């Protein structure tokens, strides 16, 4: 298997192709990106969690919030889990499938003023909802309350999910425009049998972008610049994604980095300069830089591919490996059973941490910290 360093090197070498459209300085050629191994050590952040899926900082505090797949949002303070959850949605969340459950959380850009935050979860049967359908909802914390009332839920949108896998689930607000980006997988099974990735008439296999402060679509608004056209769902920002499990915005300039899980051969890291939506990342016409359907001679026109991604074995095992995550002065953590393991690297652990099996973060000084499946740590320096 190629190292994550080589994967990031390949991606960095091809960033120039995408950056050139936005007027940004081109990335250095591939040969100028190196990789070194650091002797960093994993540090236990918490234990006793039930299938943690995501962790992030509670704005304005030194506390962390951890999502558990079964539906609880746990409060981690000074290395200790509070007995009472920050929010408990266990009765509303379906987590019987390996990729279903409580999947994503994002705080409103003015959370300190309005207390609003958003969760993405797989739902049990409810009003207008089938078992396993995805739901994105708004919740409100009152003042500095230690817990959030589940009755504060305002459903923003729901997504019909034909299978139990490839749900996506990540939520993130752009620091450039304040819009909410919703990553959705292709609907599941294998190989995108419904052709959702390239179908602009459905949300599946897409990056959606909505304005949670507007109501022109009932519960949200449509920002200017989303895809338009006959039969195109107006929430769509970009298409051709298989399962964008995790992604991050660069807080300095709003650039978007998407980790998209591969099918059989190639993991994918997509780079999107700030404000440059309307992109087609290729799935299922392509898997990474390779033709998938058909397996040769496919139409690659208009697909902003970053080039070769990391090859992984034909049988990756029962769990899809998340792609890369990028956040300045962030830290990667690895899930081992019910524990969170963090990595000490300068000021990392006071900032955002992310869950997954392998991935990367930018250190904010032109270095990218990578974490391998076998525990190795690499730093790519420009």
C-alpha cells in the first residue's frame, strides 16, 4: 500500500490545476513535496464511549462534544465524561447498520448568540420519515444550559436512503459565506446501482449547500451560485461523490477539502477552492482518477480530479475507511473500541479533533500531518 505521504504528495502536486482557476498561487510540483516520519505518541483523551463517530469543541469553552453512534452527544470536560449527555436522541436515532446512526454536528456561526446547532442522523420511523432515512435538524441550547432539550428540534430536511450504507453524514459551515454544507453518500449498496452520483435530480452522491437563516424553501434558503438547470435540485453544490464521510474548510480562506471513500481501488481527496461549486467529482463514472463505469474509455471531461490517490486492497474489510480531514492546528484521533486516542502535536488538542481510521490535518504552516493505518505518522512539507 502506498503511504499517506505519497497520497498527499500526489494531491498537493495537482492542486495547481484547481488553484489556477481561482487565482491562488499554484502548489509546488509533485517532486518538491517531501515526507518525513515523526515520533509522536497517541494520548488517551477519553474512554467508556459507545461507538464514537465525531468529536468537536464546544464553542467558547475548553470542552469537547463527542457523538455516539447510538444517538447521544456526550460532554467531555477536563478529560472526564459527564454522566448526563449534552443531548440524548437515542429514541430517534437508528444505529442498527454499520454506517447508520448519529453522524455529524455543526455549530451555527453565531452559536454564542443564538445557541443553534445542527445534527445529521439516521432516523427511526417518524412523521414522513422511513426507517433509516437521513435527517438534518436544528437544535437550540438555552443560555449556558448543561443539557439541550430534544423538544427544541426543528427538522431542516430529510433524505430518503435506499440502503443502510453510504449515508455520508458530515455537516460544516463555510467560514467564507456562513452556509451549511451537507455531505451525502450515493445511497449505498455497491457501485452506485441507482446512478445517483451523476443524477442531479436527487441529493444522493452530492454536496448540498443551504442557508439555514432563510426560509424561501420552507425550512431553509437556497444560496445564489448553487447548481441550476432543468430538473436540478437547487440545494446541490457539487456532484459525483461516493461517500464524503469527512471534509473540512480551511478557516483562513474557505477552501474545501473532501475525503471521499473509494469503492475497490482508490481513495480520493478532493480540493475545492473557496466559492467554486458546480463541480463533478466523477463518481460513478470514475473512481478517483480511474474509469469505473465503464471500466475504460469513460468520459472524464469536466471532472476536476486531483490525480492518483492512495490504492487500497481490493478487499478493504467490513468498514469503509474515511478519507482525509484538514483543519488548521487540528488533531487526528483514532477510535479504538470505546476510547478516543488523540495525538499531541504542539497546541493540537486545544483545537478541533476528528475521528476516523486514517487521514490528515494541516498544521497551519505549510505542513500536513498524516496518520497511517499501521500507526505511522508522516508530515508532508512544502
